[in-house]
C-alpha cells in the first residue's frame, strides 16, 4: 500500500521537488503552489501539501519552522544550518560551520539517545534589512 501512495501523482510530486530545488529561497507551500500552477493549472494547494508531506516522510526534503512564521521547505540534502531574518522572513543557508559529530557522541553518552541528526538555526537581520534600517535611522 505504501508503495502505491509514493508512486501516485509522481508527475506532480516530481514537479514540486524540481521547483523546490530550482529556487534557493526556501519556499513556502503557497509559493510552491503558485509556481507549480503555471505548469499544472488544475493542481490544488492540498495536493502540494500532501506531496510535501510525502517528500518529508521519504527524507527527500526538510521542513524549516521558525516560531510564528509560515513553514518553509529545503530540498538541499547537504548538512548545513539556516539563518532567519526577523525583519523580512528571508531564510539563507549557512555552510561555513562544520558538522561536529563529537557533540552528537556527547549527547549520546549523557542522555542515551541514538541521534540521527540535529538542526541548529540562527536568527538575525539580513543585510538588505540592515540597509533599510540604517536609512530609517538617518531620516
């Protein structure tokens, strides 16, 4: 039964994944829906959500949630962090920090967890919003 679920609507799911990989802005379900609708006009927002959920369950994409903002999705499978602008809601990748497995081993030793991964997100103000804020303080 699970196999059938993953195979159904594969054109729609493939297009959603393709669009998510194409943009580097960590799209919302609504923005993915608008982009995919250009190629499949009769697709529903519910279909986009269901396919995103399947892609999440399959481990192909990640869901990014920053308190109070709409969930975003990331199709990049490499290990990286994210930074969220509290002004405009932009989310960028942070690749410069190393993935440190020693921290995971420490958590395993202290808490007894078998850790499969971790998320660390940064919060701040992006360079564009900083420029706008600095212009506002001058006026």
